[in-house]
C-alpha cells in the first residue's frame, strides 16, 4: 500500500518577548540586539503540519481532516492563541521564546516520540496512526522555522529582496545559438528582475537566545555578501564572481551560496532564489 502525506494549515496569535530579567538592559541589548525589550510584541503565526500514513481503501483518505483539525485545536490553538508565550504556556515560561523554540515545543506537544496517533473511535472511525513528518512555522513573511522529523533537522529561513539587471548570453555560443536558446532574454539591452532570496541555516539553537543564528548577524552577512554586491547592479558587468558565465538564476544562486557558505560555514543549509513568482532555484549543502 502506498504511503502518502498531507499538510494542514493552522493559525494562532501570540505574544512573546526577547528579554532575560536577570540581565541588565545593556546585557539584554547585547544578547538580543534590536529585538530586546521587556515588553511583549505579537505575531500572527502560521503553522503547517505534514503527516504521512497509509490511505484507507474504503474511504480513499489518509485521515478525516476534521480529526486533524480537532487535534490541532486542542493541542495548539487552545493552548497558544491569545497567550503570552513567556508567561502563560507551560514549557515556554521563563524563556525568551524564539520561533525555533516554539517549533520544538510544538513537536513535543503533538508527538513526543515523533509519531502522531489520533484518538481512537472518534465518530465511529477506527484508530489511525499517522507519522509526523514536518512542521513549518512562519513568524512573519520574512522569518520562518521548520523541523524535518525523519532527518531530525531544525532550520531557520530568512527572506530578502534585491533588484538586478542581466542579459542571458553565453560566450561559448554563436549569436544565433544564443538567440534560439534564450529568446527575448538575450536582447542586447538586457532586462531586470526583483529577486527574492531565501537563506536557510540549521543546527542547534543557542541556549541563551533560542536562535539558530543571531538574526542581526545573519542580516549583516547577507547584506554584506549579497545585497550590497547585487542590488541595483548589472549582474553581467558589476559582479566579479559571475563574470564570463551566463547569468542564469542557477549560476546566480550557486554564486550566492558560495559566498554565504564562506561567511556562515556549515550552518548554511540552503539558498532559494526566486527569479519571478513562477521560477525558483535552490542550492543545498551536500
């Protein structure tokens, strides 16, 4: 029997803060940067839960989605929605709650052993065993965390934008070959894109901040290594690491990964470059 997976989306609103009351204001600001505050701020969190299992032959379903919704409401929404995570949620109280820490809490809340077993005999249905595969938690449109259960990998993804111009042209091809291959993208005057860049890091959260990587540090690295070099530039002319090769998004993504890998090290897991809303290219660490 084939094993399939399904993902269900749930939302909740919660407040939290990055602040350690045992530290001075200066020490908190040194630890948490611009996010340090003794007062809460809030997010409309979006959580995607991915489950896998065997399709029931009689119903054609992996599971009745209503049962998943009931479980997520009981374990997630009713516990977290309209709550101060630092003050009201057991297991999170006393911590400066990052998205990564909240994601790990969610995994424990849903399935301590890495599986999810729905309650038996709900609405006359037999007990269904579902495996928890992945959780993805978006804190904002530009900041999210994910946990891959089979690989036991926790990741943090930050999103950036830059605008750049280029012309698709290969020096190893004839003018006619270039025109046939790249079409209008080979126009001599070039064209531009509003690129969207996702940078994903992984590892273990820092015990003091709860972050996989200090967000200020990550932003500064991406600003220096990518945005300052690529934004409002002609990729064919202004970016040395792209010289002599077609400035396809594949090559741009590879060049960005190489620069960030040198600056960030093994924590860098993936970069994903959106050339348009319809085209995206990924480079992953091997």
